[in-house]
C-alpha cells in the first residue's frame, strides 16, 4: 500500500490528530493520576500531600492483602497451565482435523468468550452449589468452595481464549510445512515437536499470557465461586472499594496495573519474536 | 537419452496401475496407468484441477489412492505414509521451515532418519555447496531470494538421496529470467545425479523444454504420455493438440483412409485410421502453413491447400501472424518475417498450403476448445 | 488403543482409505476430547442448570424448589421494577456504544492511515488499556471524580463549582466508555486497515467529494468493524456489574447488579436465573447477527 493513497488533507487531518490526542489523554490521564496519588502523603485519595512510599509499605505489611495476592497467583498459575494445554489441543483439533461433533465443539468453545461474566458467574455458582450438595448427599464427600472452584471456573473461560489465539496462529501457518516435515522422514510426533510447535509457540505464549491476565483480573465470577480463605486480590480490592476509597487501594491498584502492563508488553514481545514468519 | 528404453514394471522408478483418487464425490484422478523410468526427467502437465498434483501427492504419500497399485522400484507403497517412502519433494513455494537456518533445513531429513548431528551437518553442507549456496548455511529462509530458496528446497530434498525426486510447480514462484536459468540448472543437476525427477507444471513450454517425457492430464484422466515431439506432432485428441503449442482445429469428416472433407466440402489429403463418415478434427500448426497469392499454390500441395481472405495481420518481430478466413472459418498462419517477405494486408485474397505430413487428424469427441 | 494399521505394503483400497480417514478423525476427536469434556462439565451443564432454575420456584425460606416448573420468574420480568432496570441498562449501554463509536471511528481511521512503525507503537498503547485490570481502571475514575478529587478541584478553580458526577448515570457511562473503548477500536481498526484503499482513490478520481467518498465507499467498507465493535461494547455494557457498583454507587442498578442482588442478597435464584437467561439470549442473537453479516473474528 503506498502512503500517497492514504494521505489526509488539511482540516480533516487536524481534526483526526486532535481526536487521537484526546483518546490517548482519556486512556492515560486517569491512570497517570492514580499512580501519582498512590505516592501522595495524604489520607484523602485525590489530593497531593507530598511524596511517600507509606502506602506501598502498608501493602507489603497487610496480611489480608498478601493472603489475597497469594491466592490470586496460585489460581492464575494453575488455571493458566491447564487451560494452555487444553486450549492448544483443541486449537490443533479444530484447525488440523475433521471429526464428528466438531461444529458443536466449536460453538461450545466460543460461548465462554461471548457470554457476559455476570451470567457465567451465576452459572458457576449454581453448578458448584448443586454439585457440592450432590456429592455430599450421594457420596458423603464434604467439600466447600475454595481455590479449586475458583481455578475450575477460570479454566472454563480461559480455554476458549487460549484456543482462539493459538488457532489464529495455526491458521496463519502453512500446512505444507507439516507435509514437508513428513516428506523428510519425520513421524507425526517429530513433525509436531520440530515444526508445528516451534511455529505456534508465540501463539501459545500469547494465549498463556492472556489466560494469566484474565485470571488475575477477574472479579465477578471469582466473587461468586470463592469461599472463605480463597479471596483473590481483585475480589478483596472490590470489597474494599465498595466500603470506600483509601490510599492503600491506590497502591494496590497501581501494583495490579503494573502487573497487567508487564504482561501486555511480554505478550507483544512474544508475538513479535517470530512474528510474520509463520507462513 | 538415446532410445527410449522404458523399463518393465520391475525396474520402473514409479509404476502406477489403475490408480483412482476420489475426494467424496469428486474424482480427482481417474483410473490412470503410468510408468516412469529410472533416470527419467518426467513432467505431468495440465490445467489446474486436472489431477496432476494429486498424482504427485500420491507418489509422495501425502494422499493415499482410493484404489490401484503404486510401486516404487517394484515395491508396493500405496499405503505407506510419506515418512516411509524413498522419495522426497520440492514443494510449491518451497515450504522451507522458517524457524530453521539453511543448514538445519537441509539436515532435517537426515536427522529424522537418525543420522548423528555431525554427520547430518557435514552431508548438508556438502549439498549446500553443490547447489552453490556455500556460505549461506546460517541464514534464515526469509533472508534468501526466491532463487536461493528454491536451491535450498532442492538441497533439502536431494541430501536424502531419494530414489525419485518430486517437484510441485518448482519454478512457478520465480520470474521469467530466473526461471529459464533454473530450467537449465535443474536439467543438468538431474543428469549429473541420474535420479528420476517427476515434476508437475501447468506451463507447457517448461514441460517441453525440460522433460524426456510428458504426461498430459485433464479432468483426472491421463490423456497421453510421450516425448515432446510425439505430443506436438501426434496428439491423441483435440485437448492435447490445443494444449501443447498453438494449433488450428478444423472440423471435418473422414472420406477414406487418406482424405477428409472440411465443413465447406473441401477435400484435404490427411491420412487417418478412422472409418468413413467419422467426425474428426484436423490439427494444423500455424507455423507449418505457407501463404501466398491465390495462384501461388504449388501443384504438389494442391490437395493440402485452401483459399481465403486475410482478415488480420500481427507483426511479432520475427514473424507475421495472419488470420485467414476460409469460408468464415478462421485459420491462423505464422510466417517468418524477413526483409524480403511479402506482407499480405487484410482484405487480400490468398492461398495457403502445407505439407501432407503436417496435418494431423484427431477424433472429434470430448474436449472442444 | 489398537487401531487397524494395515500391513505396510498393502495395495491401496477404498477400505484402507476409509480406515485411514477414520483414524484421522479419531485422532482429531481425541485431541479435542479433554477440552470437550471439561467444557461440557464446567460450562454446558452450568448453563443448563441456570436455564432449569429460571423455571423453578422460590420457597419462602429463600431456597429453590425444582418440583413445580412454571414461568413465574419470566412473568416477574414484566413488572415495573425490572422493566425500569432493563430500560435503564439498555439506554446506558446504547449511549456508551454510540460514544465509543464516535470516538473510535476517527481514531481508527487515523491509526490506519499512519506509517507502519507509528501505527504499531500507537496500537501497543491501545492494547495496554485493553489488557489492564478493569477494576483498577474503574477505580481510577472513582478517585478522579471523588468529592475533593482532581476533577472537582479543577472545576472549582475555573469557577464551575463542585463536580457531582460521581454516583450518577453519567459516571457509569464514563466508566463503561473508558472500560470498553478498546473493544471498539481494535475491530474497527482491523476493518479499516484491510480495506482496499484504491477504491477510495477511484472514488475521488470519479469526482466524488471527500464526504461523498466517505459516505458511499469508506463507511460501507468499514461496516464489519463497526458492527463487531458495537456488539463487543454493547453486550458487556448491558451486563456490566463492576462499573455500576463502583461509579454508580449501586443506587440505581443495572441488569448485572440486579442479577447479583437476586443471588447474593435477595436470594431469589429463579428470578436471577431468568434475567441471566434473557441476557444470554440477547447476547447469542447479537452474535449470530454478527456472524451472519460476515463477521469472522471477535
């Protein structure tokens, strides 16, 4: 595409540039101010009272926050590992094979992406409540909502996202490469190990980072399926916010934000690492 | 190669017997028989969708035949997966592994067969030099030009010492000049190695210049197998006549063994094996026709001549191409352009004639053009 | 698993071909199986349970009786309390979508007309809010709009008086736009970027003015992105829960909050389930329309 075709002129160029500046300002000003206030030595959250690291110190010393952070990390790691394996397998199945029930599977895989999270939260709540009482009454097994139910729910939506990302990568990869490997004496497993997997790896890493982010961010679903002692950081913070703002929340928020941004940058690096060479 | 000693099934490089491939209701390859001799440069030619690529893929093992026998040097291989067959393929657009260096690409097949890293690397480097890419071992395929990629693809296949090398439109992605260069190179490489090359192309010129023998396919059927001369001079039907080179196809009816009658009643000398009354087509190459004034037709060509009017002339530098209307039947005539040659303007009445060995009668059924 | 692997040098037969195809299908199925089972168990069954619950009855103690199936919960959706909430949710979601459209379209167009390097950098800075914690981003506005917050300080300084936007529908819309604007930009940018730009040149060449070209050529070509973006913004806005809670103060609830209330406080599960089912149905319809219109990716 030559740039001359896309040259903007005069007034429209100014208007568009101004709009772009506005959009970026809209995106980043609130974040920047939040970061700023997290270093403010003032009990009121929106006022500058001089520089301090007290709120971050409080973040580090608050046992409840630390506990919730621990739960978040554990849940995120477990759900990411499992959903990456299952999501990648289903992406391969859908993109490289034809089998009975494929259309239903495809639809089932899409649903968690488009369903509103409140609905999904309700679904999981009812399911686990029913399931737990069922297990109790039939098998006499006593379990309660906890880290396991949270992780199980997170996996349920993460599989789909991982599968979409990996599928996109697979679709962009020339199938002839796999044929070439087989023509060069590679078995099916060797073909996967030496050709398919290295080429979809950026997609798998991208999918993993997405699953990690989704798990670390989720409030609504987790709130419904978490039991006592399995409160994740976002759920804990959400609870705090509903009671009122505080500089401590500012600090915790900035830490969560930093984690998100780190993950985006990592994933964009992963995509770029071997970007555009899959075809 | 002097006389064509196409071997028997036992020592044919590839022997295909009654092979059919169906995809659902579509018959991609329809009951074909084909033998490719050891050391032969063999082309499969046809328009896209004719089944040539499917045939190649069946030899490679990338598709299994629905039925029929497929032998490589006497061994039945029809149901073997690609990694168990002693053939290698140069893929269309090469399919080089983008995440591996040139060296790793070329060494891949040897490693998969269990060669040690060291042996694979040294054999690969040797092959890389043979295709004149020495010094480029560390590069990634994306850092190579189209021609260089094509050499890597060749090296990657040949390093495994395949009994048959398969090439799927190997030159399709190259520009004209490079293509002509690679044609010569492929040909000499094949002679040097003595391995059978089987290549698929839709470009008849490429097939004619490079191959010992050519198979012409259409709609899943194998229409004719033969040398370039055989296909050009003695096509078996209208499709082959029209597909290989340019030709005039004129509807006619057989009168007797030596004579046919054209649509306008003109009788033409054309030896043919068909019973009287058969509808046939006469194939007449534009370059084998001579043109002159209506009264210039030499006596000995009286029985292989027509009279008509020039409707169009195109000057191509080395030749003139005339369209001559004979009772509204347009015929193309090509003459060498020399400074002294007479040019007939549109509207001129002319006579055209040809040697009786130049016309060729094909059955009229199927494949109109 | 012992599959029928035919002798290596057998003659090809239709049976072998069929067996081979079957084996390949089985391999694909086995690959999909773990996720298939997982999603059936932890997604399809929960989904089914919600639908079943929407036909159940609430007992006096706040439990749920499954014996007598009825449509009471759906009937309850016709009552003014619920229709009010529904109407408010739809209004807010529509306003949010329209604002996102107005901001995102010129932005995406501008983005798509940049040089590749500029474009990539600009895109990363759209991706960051896209991936950033939603809760935190809403919280940022809570801080900004608070009583003595910076926005209020600013308006007071320039003489507009105290800002009292927090805990109003305006704040909710602001939060939703802030949260979902990237969802509008990304598909829209993708649509505009892959547009055939020579068509625009052709249109100008044929004498169309800039505006005519936009109306007749550019906009129709970018329509898939507009539809995809609108759905991606409208659906989560309709079911939003976090934003109304944080910025709306939970005073005037939206659909998402209403569902949560039914489950966590009012303990009327059948009604909560019925509203969820309706929300899900709307979402499914929107998605189907989107795919019908030729949308490919979400």
